[in-house]
C-alpha cells in the first residue's frame, strides 16, 4: 500500500481493506483512506460487504453478479 501511495495515483481501489481486522485496526485503515481522499484529493473506490463501513462513505453503488444494480446513493 505504501508503494502505491508513494506514486500518488489519482485513484486507488481498495478491495475489502478492513477484512479480518479488529475494531482499532479497522478505524486506523478508514482514517488513512479518508485522509488520502481529503488531504491528497485521491479518488477512493472501496469494495466491501460491510454495511457499516459502506455507511461511512460519500457515495454507495451496489452490484449483483458483476452488474450495477443500485445507482448512487448520497449518504
């Protein structure tokens, strides 16, 4: 992750970045992801099955079997 961040991409895709983490680790990861977005202007695509984690985002899209099934929901 550090190597990717050092390249300063415009967009980073995180696939289940908090899976198998304890609550403290989950908070730290989300804090870092939010900082990448707010301070460095990176677009973050966060893939998750965790509804609580999804609720912390600005926009939610849903997919089923690889097809977009739900449009943007502003939280």
